[in-house]
C-alpha cells in the first residue's frame, strides 16, 4: 500500500526548503556574484561543501549543532518547549543546508553573466540598487533561478542520509518517501516499494521536464541576451 | 530617484575635470580639461585611458584624487570628500555596446529613467523626442528586433529623455555606416541647440573629432597633450604624438637650410633627395633637425607647371600609386621623398591621373607644420 502520508510530507518538505532557499540563497548568490572581497573563495567553499560531504557527515554535524546541548538547541527549546532533532523543523533546517549549493551555484552563474554595462546603465538612469536588482538583474537571470529551484526540489525529494541522521523515521513527522521505500524493502514489501519508487521517479521526471520547458521558453524570449 | 526632478542648471555650466587615477603600476590617468556646453571631442588611440576617464566622470570609478565639477556643483572632490553616487549625478552615458535592456521593449527602455514622473508628463517628454529621432514606430519592439542605427537612436533617446546635465558618448557610432552616423549626429546637434549641455564624445578617429567637435581634447598615455578649438589643435601640433594622433599623413625629417627672418619663413631640406620646402619660421638654427607634418588634403596636384600662385612650394613628382577609399582618392607621389595626397574622384578624373604620370605638387608655406622631434634616446 502506498504511504501517501510519506509522499505528502516529502512534497511539503521540498516546498518549504525551496521557499527558504529562494529567500536566503538569492542574497548569498548576489553577494558572491558582485563582491570584490579577496577572501570570497572561502565562502564559496563553504557553500559548496554539501556537494562533496557524505550526507551522514553533514547530518551528524547538523544533529550535534541542533541538539539540546548546543546553544541553538537550547535557544530553540526555550522558545518552543521541545528540541529540534527528530522534528519536521529540524529536518527542514538540515535539508536547507544540504541543498544550498544546488540553489546558489546556478544563481551565481546567471547573475555573473548579466552584462555589467546594463547594471551601470540602470544606475546612470537614476535607479536605486533595489530597482536595478528587480528590474534588470533578476529578470535577466530567470533561467538560473528556475534551474536552482528545480535542482533543490528534486534533490530534497530524493534525500536519504541527512533525513535519517537528523529526522529519524517518525511516520507523519519525518518519514519521507525515500525512507519509506527503504523500510518497505527491508520488510520485503517489494511491490509497495516499487510503486512508491515509480511514483517518485515519475514525479521527478515530470517536474524536471516542465521546468526545463519553461526555462527554454524563458531564454527564447531574450535570445539577444548572451 | 534624482533623475526625476528637473534640476534647472545654470546656462552652459561647463564640466571641469582635474583627476588622477592609477590604472596599473606603470600607467596612470592624469587628466585636466574643461568641457563647455557643446561637443567636446576626446581623441586618443586605444589604451590611452579614454574609457577609464569616462567611468570616473560618470562615477562608476572613483579617481584617486582630484575634482570633477559641473559648473559650481562638485561631483567628486577628494579634498572635501565629495563623491556623488552615480544615480544622483544626473548624466547621460552612451556605452559602446549601448546597454539597452534586452528584456524590455524600446518604450520600457526609454521610460526606465523617468519612471517616477506622472504618466502624462512621461508621454509628453517622450513623444517629441521620439518624433525627432524617428523611432516612434518601434516602441513595442525588443532591442534585438531593430536595426543597428535604430538601436543607437533608442539608446540616445533613453539618455536624453531624462534631461541630463551632461552627456558622455563612448565611441557610440563606431559600428555604423557614414550616412547613418551623420544623421544621428545631426539629430543630437539639433537637440543640443536648445539644451546646451556639455557633450563629451570619445573617438579614435581624427576625422570625426575635427568634423564634429567645437572643442578637441587629445589624450595620450593617460595625459591631455592638447586641447582647444579644432583648428588650433589641428594646425599647431607641437609634439610628434599629437601629430600622429591628429592624423598628418606626411611627416618628414628635415634639416634647416636657411632662415629668412624678414619673411618669417625658413627653408628645410628633406631627406637625401635635396628637396627643399619653405616653412614658417620657428626659433631654431641653421642645421637643426626638425620634423615637418603636412596633411594629405592640404597638398594640391597640378597637371602642368602652375603659375601665378601664392603658394611658395611647387615642384614636380611622379605618381607611384593611386587608390580610392570611400570618397577619397589617395595618390602617392615620388619627388625625392614620398608624398601622400588626398583628392576627390572628380579631380582625379579631370586631371587624367595615372600611375607613372609626371605632375606638379603645390604646398602652401602655412600648410607645413613644424613638429618638435622626440629626442633620440
């Protein structure tokens, strides 16, 4: 039997993670694209760390950082009365860190491609930095932003190691599709595992196809833009 | 947005620039000049610091020290720590690549700098400009759908519609054909007849500089080497670098043969052939080495021995090559040394000029410019 609860939870997690990363990833990407700070490469390395670290390593440190003995864990417990590990919030925080490079890197790539003279022209025409950002830089980087969000969404749908370390396996709270599939395989329920795996694969394929199609159209509107 | 307010400027406020900016360890820009209302042509070879200079004036780069002011309004002053942000300098800047926003229509591009104005005033400001720039029919098009000349007009209209206090043009027309270029310049000139703002126009083409400019500033290796009215800069190039930038096709090494103080002239012997030229007197001695620069367009070709002329230099030569570039026929004549002469195609036909033919060259004394030679190192 397909565990819809796990599927809905996974979609909710992916949605929350994408929204949070859109809000905090965009400023990071902008800063990385436009700063002339000489130590910027250190920040780039930190942002890219989740790409190379085993999910268990990342999960382990997030678990320690969020645990009841850490300042963050104590502060959160004082605020809400319960700890972060093995909750949906804790899982979301870990997933945000895990997917950070998947959002930031495509954004940096497209922000950096925006012709500096367009940005200069905007300032010369009297526009504030914020207006230049929303009227020039972001519209011309739509492709990279969409790519980042799609990668983040698909990546979160399929994550396993970090979820297991930080979230555990609590049905309806932290049990995501990939963990449900693992459980079913362990219990030799291959039919159920297969159905859920197929669903995940089909969903990922459709999401990717739709976003890449939109993305292509987004570029087709401005073919003059290099 | 400061551009939305129409700051009434004093009539003909001049742009005054006195700045130093280090570009690299062995190159620094040290520019000092004034650009009054009207066209000031900034002439220089590539790599002379023209774009750095424009970026400093626009506020995209900060000079290391100095002062930039428009009339009495300082834009940058290292002494009193003034550095007006780009968005508040209220200027127009036409980049070499125009920088039209590719995702916006021409109309959106043109309205970009006047977004804060009420719609009615925006329309009023735009319509007259679009009419005179002949781009009213392109408003709904994206920049990549229109021709190069139309893009130039659109970019120019986008700058002018904000009613800027001064305008910077960075070789904006270099990609255009001569005719399109000329009409755009005429449109800009007509616009500035009523607005009277300083227009700083960067070019590497001496012809363009001297044809368009009311003032010319010659920049070489980051320094202003000459500035003034076009004819003054052109007619009296005192340094060899200026002569090269300014475009003298004929530059000859010569030795002073004799001085005539009473006539205000002197005779100079060119090269080895012994050809002598009468040139204006300068403070020098017989035997001194000088360099003489003559524009190819200042030399006259005659089919027969000329008589009854005021010109003091006339001598025979033999044509070694004739070729046409645009509407200029370039004739090379051998007469002890080689002279390059520019004439019109009609003149070339009328005189039946051909390679090998013997002709006469006529050069006025005052067409011969004495150029100080660089010291041999």
